[in-house]
């Protein structure tokens, strides 16, 4: 028999430590890490989720632009002779 609070839905991920390296990492990363370090636990979760989701959206948009540029280059090479 299980005792205590029931498990919440979802899976927990432990992300480890992140080090900001001067001259390598952008200052924006340091600002986010400083805000994160001083935040309450509930706020930390919100900051992390927002950063990850925002990064995913930006990465998907950038990947789409790269694919579009590559497609245009291939099509220009194929159709440029006509």
C-alpha cells in the first residue's frame, strides 16, 4: 500500500548545473541565470519553461528559414538553365 501524497501527472527532469562563461556565453544568458538563481521555486519553474519553449519556437523558425534558403538554392540551380 502506498502512503502519502499521490503523484502528480507528468515526468520530472533534473537539469543539473549551468555555468555562464565570460567571453563565450552571451550576457543575456547571465541575466536569465541571475534571475533564476534568486527566484522562488514556483517562479524558477515558470522561468525555465518559458526559456525552453521560447528557444524551441525560435529554433523551429530558424530551421524553417534555413530549409527555405536551401530549397530556393536547389530550385534555382535546377531551373536556372531554363
